[in-house]
C-alpha cells in the first residue's frame, strides 16, 4: 500500500481509498472497472482472438475477423486525423466497410447465443461498477433492505443472505478463487462454484437472478493500527483520526466532553431514548415483514419443485396408459380366435385341439403381448419407485392400480390361456368389460391434468 496526498487538504491517505478520510474529498471515480465484452445471454467473456463475422453491407460478402483487430480499428478511427475516413475495405467489392452501420456477428461457444452489432458495440471498452446491481425492470440499485435468497444447487434448499455478506464473501473469493468458502448447512456441499442461484426481489416486484461475482468489491487496505474505530454507516474499520469514512463517505462524529448535565442534555437524552424505541419497534416490524417475505419465496420454490414432481408422476402414468392401450389390438385378435375355437372344441374328443391350433396361428401376437408386458412392468416399477404421495395424484394412483389389475387379468386369460372351452365366453366378456372401464377412468383423469400443454 502506498500513500498519496489529498488534492483538497494535502494530508496523506491510502492510494486505494475512494475518499479522503480527513475531508471527504473523492479521490477516484466510483466507476473505475473496465468491463470485458461478454455474451449477452450467459456472460461468457469474448477473448481477443475469438472469431467474429463481418458482413459487407454493399456485396453481402462475409469475412472472419478477431476481436483484437476490431479494437485496433476502433482506436485508430477515434484519432482526429481519421475521423470520417474508411479504414477497412471489402476484399470483394472494394467498398468501405467501417461506416458506422457495420454488420458484425458473434456466436457464443458456451450457450450458442448469437450477438449482433456494429464496430462500436464490440470494440468500445465499457466501464462498470461491480458493486452496484441494478433492477432490469425499474433501474433501482440493490440495497440492504432488499430480500436476497441463495438456493443450493445440490439439495435445492434456499437460505436468506444480506448484501453485505455477499460482498464480503465475493471479496474473499478474489483471494481464494479455487476454494469453496461457503458450504450448504443442509447437504454440506460447496455453494460458491461460479453458478450460484442467488435471487433478489426489487421494490417494484421484479425477481432477478445474479451470481456471487456481481457483488465483488475492492477491499481497501487500511493503515495498521491498534486504535481503530468503525464507521457508523457501513461498519468498516477506520483509523481513530478519520473524519469521514473512505468507503461510504459518512462523516465520523466523535463525542465531546461536557462539564455537566444541563436541561438541554436531559431533553436530548429523552428524545434519544424515544428515537431508539421507535427505531427498534420499526426494525422488529420490518424484520417480521422480511421474514414473511422470505418464507413466501421459499414456499414458492418448494411448490414449484412439488409441481414438477407431480408432473413427472403423471407423465409416467400416461406412458403406462398408452402401453396398456397398445395391448388391446392383440387382445382383440386373440379373443376373437379363442371364441371361435371354444365352440369347435366342444364337439371333439380332445377339448383343447382348436385352442392349441389358435396358439400356433397367433404366435406372433402372443410374443408381441409378452414384450409389451415387459415394458408395462418396467414403467409400473418406475411409478412405484417415485413414491409420490401428493394428494393431487391419489385418485390417479388408485385408478392406475385398478387398470393394471384389469390388464393382468386379461393377459392371463388370453396370453397365458387361463381358461377352458366351457367357461371362456363368460370370462372373456367379464374381463373385457372391466378392462375397458378401467382404461376410460384413467383416460379421464389424465385429461384433467392437461399434460399436453405441460410437455410444450
């Protein structure tokens, strides 16, 4: 850390201080970080050697160009002697290409997002302040009063955090970027992996997602001293002689000694106590409101995950319904053939003569039904493995169990041959009626979930 002189009062301060600690004079521009060109979708930084495509507006011929070359052209054009001149000509038609209406495109290799713009859009260096996060809806800055929730990407548990906590963690992260500094209290997995799910709600009602790096702040080196005080506004440690905070600019008011207590002091103390009571009461009320809002956000997240679980169960139930429905074709063929054979068997010495003949004739249908049953049993096992006990699917769960039982009954009758020539008619009629009724019940329940729109 080096010391510089304040241009206002001439006293020495840290070269990293934003404001003079003696007179409060701003020392550096608050917006002093040069931003890299990033993908507008995922935030991936475009490297200087990244290939971009520049299309000539005259002949529509496209050429590859690097970001570093675009920056060189832009810097050259900013010089007075080159203002209004064309510095790049199309190799095909010879027309000038850098006329301010350039057609330049870049495809992000991470998210495949395509960005388009002119020379200034890609080459101009933008200055940003990583300490300021702005609502995309109303433009307000995030404050300590905004509710911020951090959701663990591993177990899905959400936790409440403050802006100050995120700023301190981001500052430490710059010094230990290869280590996890925060672990989930529930699953103990690292949460600061660069893909953090941090949500904050603006006073306008807009919900925005941010990453931990967007809370990064520069850590000012303070002179080492055993006599340090804290800023009453932001809590930063300052030297005892500081008159202003070098972080937020708040004036530091030091208590003065009085010889005795007079009437004005008593009145001041009374007003001070009343003010403290009002502040404490307001703080408690605000904390209560903030806690309710936090609970509402967590409830919304949990409800969304619950609905996704219900949809997964319903989609699997629909898949089981469609597989069972596909078995009807072979069931109808076998039913018709066995119905005829049972009448013919009645007049023979061997009651199963024509039944065995039908089994050989319909061997492909029987094999197909056995393969369908394997698929149905697999889906049924997956459904039971979900262990979904949500009240919305209880009716569907009972209907699916009834349908599966009716299917097994009809499968044993027609595929496994669990009948005799004398009782086939009655068994076939009863099982077919029961099977069709259970199919209709499941179909009506699935229609009430409107799964077609959810898949879209």
